C-alpha cells in the first residue's frame, strides 16, 4: 500500500479537515456534577502542515434551517480558504 493511501493527510499547501466530534461539558450542580456530551462538526484548517484554525459547529438532535445554513456557510468558507479564491459565477 502506498504511503498516500495509508496517510491521506497532505503536509504542504492549504487544506481542511472535516470530522464529527463529541465534546463533554461538566455542569456543576448543587449536589453533584453532571457531564453532558455534545456532538458537533470540527473544521480544522492546515497550512503547510501546521494547524492554523479550528471551528466547532454544534449539531442538534433536530437542527433548524438556520443551523443547516450556518454549517453550509462554515464549510463554504473553509473550502474557499483552501482554494485561496472565491468561486466564480456561472459563465465566468
């Protein structure tokens, strides 16, 4: 198996990683602490092998249209950053 197949992570240039991640939050109560786990999508930006940014977008059980639009915008921004240029309008 080629190295690129085992390790799909590109080490040079700009690229983004998108993955699902759970984050645990400890809530202090009057009698005991409670731990709550939240699912979210992590968008991590890399440039020449170094992490330069990370965004975590929470995923609700029943996402609203606004939640979906926020996620789409974050993904769009990450891909534009990776490409280093905004997309062109149709016919350009």
